[in-house]
C-alpha cells in the first residue's frame, strides 16, 4: 500500500502521511500503528506539500565534514495543511515564520530531502 | 527525606590525558572525602553515560575500577537531564530503603577525547534517524529552530544578557572553562552557528566530572535535603513537539514544588539548565521565574545576579563553567550545595533556605526538577 505513495525517505520525490482510519490522527514520523489510539488500520496518503513555516534556522556549521560543503543551508519546521509538522530544507534567506510554502525535493548528503520555498517563488 | 552529604566537582575545560574513568574517579574521590566516607560505606552506585566511553554497563565498569562493591548499581541515560535524574533516583532509592548511601557519579573527556566534528556528529544523532538526521541538523540547529519561534513570539534581542551573566559568574569560579569577560554586543556579533543563535549563545564542549553522595536523612550527618523531585517528558524529536514555546518545565517544576510543599515565591536560588541562552530563557520563563519574553531583560537589570533577587547559576552554568555531558548539570547542584553551606567564596550569596533546580534533555523534551532545602 505505502509502496505506491512516493516518499522522500525511500528516495522517491513525495511527502507521505499516514491517517488512522479509527480515530483520524495524522502522523508523519511513521510507525505501523496509531500512537494516539493504537489502531493498526492506517491509510497512507500523499501530502500536497503546501504548508506554513513554523520555525526556521540557518545551519552555518554542518554536523559532518561531508556536509560542510553545503553550509550554510536553511532548515525549517513546516506545518503541512494536512495537519502534521515536518522538517525541510529551505533557502538560507528570504523564508520567514508564517510564510506559506510549497515543497520540492533536492539531493543532500546521501539522499533526497524536502526543500520548501515561499509560494510564488520560481 | 534524603540528604546530599558530599559533593565532588572537577575543573571543566580541556583536561588533556584524563579519561572518562579518570574524571569520574577524581569527582568520586572528592565527594567521598567531602562526605567523610570510605569506599566500603557506599552501598549504591548510579552513573550517567559517556559518549567517549560507550559501554553497556558503565556503572559496574566504574565500580570495579574505583573499588566499590555496591549492593545496587546501574547507569541512566536521559541526555542533559541525566544529572538531575540520577539525583532524583538516588533520593527515591534511599527513601525506599533500597540503599543507604549512594554515590552518584558522571564524567567525560568530551572535549579532548574526540574531535570536535565527532562530538557534534554524535550529539546530532538525537534527531529522528529517518525524518531529521538526513537533513543535516545539529544540536544548535534544533535549538535555533526553537529560538526562531521565541524571537517571533516575544523578541530575542536581550537573551544575550544571559550569556554575559554566566560569564561574569564563571570569572569568580575556580575551575570554570570560560572566564574572559564578554558583553551583549560581543554575543550578538559572534560567529553565526544556527540562526538566530551565535557562538556565544552556545555552551562550550568541556572535559569534566561531578559526583555526589546521597543518603537517607540522619540528624548526625548534615547536608541539604531533597524536598521535592519530579519529571515531565513531552516528546523526543523537535518535529514532534506540540509547541516550541511551551514545554514540560512548568509541569515538572510545579509538581516538584507541590511535593515539597514549597511555593515558587519561597525559592531564593535558581540552578537552571543553560545549554544555550535560549534554553535558559525558556526554562526561566516557563517555570515562572521570569515573565514570558523577559528573562534577558531581568538578567540585564541584575535580577539574576549574585546580589539580585534570584541568584542564578552562580558558578557560570553550562554557558561558561562548561558542559562535559552528564556532569554538566551536576555542577549546578554542586554550586547550590556550596551556596547553602556558605562555601562559595567570592560568589557567596545569602545562604539560600530553598533552591529550585531544573534540567532538560533532548530538545527541551525531558525535564527533571529538584527542590533543595538547606539542612546545615
């Protein structure tokens, strides 16, 4: 089921969420059960990638020598319109809390990561 | 009721050549001497962890190394909250009668035992392995996210004052890692690390160790009493925090105070975890020791200075005494005990009858609060 929904954590461009069919709780940090009610009846869905910036920083000092070539890079917590929060990369300048953003994906380190930009930017 | 009858605290900083076990041993030796006890009089041992000496059984590794044969022993891992969690556990264990005299000890050569890159990389792994770590965050980045939200809601211009205060306090503390005076302008102009946090908003990585002897209250053996102890755990990963401006500190501190039958207004000394200026601001405000958004302003006005209404981390805190991992927050308790005994030298404040201590681990996700009563 979830294999049909593209998900950046498995290397395919897409942001996936799991919705509990029993209580409706939406989770992003995926477990095979609902952390609210314990049900294992989950439906995996594609998120739109539209959201609002909740917090944003710029990493000037990367955690490893392999990533330092990328620094500085923007890092944001985004509230998705489907009701979950996710961490994403963003441009190091021009992104503020409250901005509506769209999600794309870019290569970083060993894989693919979500990259959000303010709506209306090319 | 339990009492803290012995403290041991090494200098923090670059202590080249000292291993985790060396630093634990130095602190433990000092705590036993301070308590007037021999090794054989210790029947319980609780240790933290060390990133430079990862081991499944650090407590018994240390027991063998140091020469203890405790009836009760294990290690505890709770990130930055570990130090106070160890103390809370020792308090509960002696009250329950599981042990009579417990040695609580931690130490780590976090600075000289590994490269700075290795330290930063190890610590960044507290992020979610699938949904956060691949994005290249660091501990300062997690707290930078928190700080951005705080800045958005309350304004952040004055939190640099907390770093200035910690440095001034450290300058009067033998063994402090960083003692050169700084100004708020120097904090605001220091190297960007994770916006809006700059280098001087961040604690250093240090080598060091700390230890306590905690035993069941006995009128013949004086020492500060643990009046209340409580915890709150709200999340692990910053992505899963329901808010980045309200955490579990109020809940934890409130229950510790209630347990001790103490009102916040009765507290005369505060020992609060300060891994970053933002950590200290949020914890002070959430506990109720400062109005929301006002911790930096109160620091500038002298409220938290040794001569102010609420002396805070008079040894210099993690921001300037230093941060060696589990032992980092234990220095806050060692200093509180010294202040209660009247042994704080040039930093001595009016001996506080009651103190509130608070530690956090993860990204403001695990909270431990202690209420200490002077029991000289």
